[in-house]
C-alpha cells in the first residue's frame, strides 16, 4: 500500500509483496549467489518506498552477483553477530537463508541509476519482491547497543575507502562501540569483538 503524493508506504505496513514493514533505511542481510555457486552474505540497506531500492558502493560481490544473477535473498536478523559477519567479512554459505533470520524474501534486482562520489561508483537497484517467509513472529524490541553495532559496521566498512576520513571513522568507531558495550548485552559485546577482528581498528583501552 502506498501513500498519496510521495509514493511512501505507511511505516506500520509492509510494502506490497514484502514480509515486514520497512522504514527509512532498514538494514538487512543479502545473500547473492557467486560464480562458485556459494551464497555470499553482505549487509544491505533497504530504502523504503515504491519501489524499494538499495545501493551498492564500489566493486562489491553483491554488485557483481546482482549483475550475474539478477537478484538474491534478503533476510532480516535481530542478532547483531551475523550482521557484523555479513557486513565486514567474506562469508559464503551453501544455503542463502541464515538460521537466525526472522524473515526472508527473494528479490529481483534491476539497475536504476549509477553515479560517482569521489572515487566510489554508487549503483542504485530496484528490488522487486518474490517468494517470502516469516520464520518467527515475535515482538521486536529496541536496543541502543544493537543500533550502535549497525552504525559501527557502516563506519568500519568505509575505512580505507576514497573520500572518507579514516581518523574520523575510527573516532566514530570508538564512540559507537562504547555505546554498544554499555547499552547492549552479551551478543552486542561479542559483535564488537568481531568488528575489531575484521576492521583496521583497535578497541580503545578502558
């Protein structure tokens, strides 16, 4: 269901064909099949609207697999640990859907637009929904620690990317991981440890 004028879906309603509501930029994990027939897992921000869109930055596996295969499997996870693995490491699996996924949906990806910011090529994709499943219907709770982990993975993924200031990004990582450790639980603290493992960043000493 879309609203009049801007084409935006009401925030409490799932867009047509999608298993969950989307608001603003909703973080997800995307599985795309590579040339080795394994599923590459990566973080993907879903821009709510009509249509739902997503962006890839640079020469990522997701971008290449979108071009080769024409789509993938989007999944929604509430556990920050697989989200960090997907965002900051090369993770390949024989099956596309993670055991921790609360819902998933197959999507077709069609290139909408391409532009360059600094030395980074950005591609915008229209995502057309296909088969989907809600695996777990549970109440969603808001945790500041989880949100901080998501923001920290964004900062970590931009380290070493042209057009971004590494010193500023490391400062953001220091702050955000501190929030994750103070406001999160054991899973969030383990996710911070994974960020330190994957990223060119050292956790500040307490």
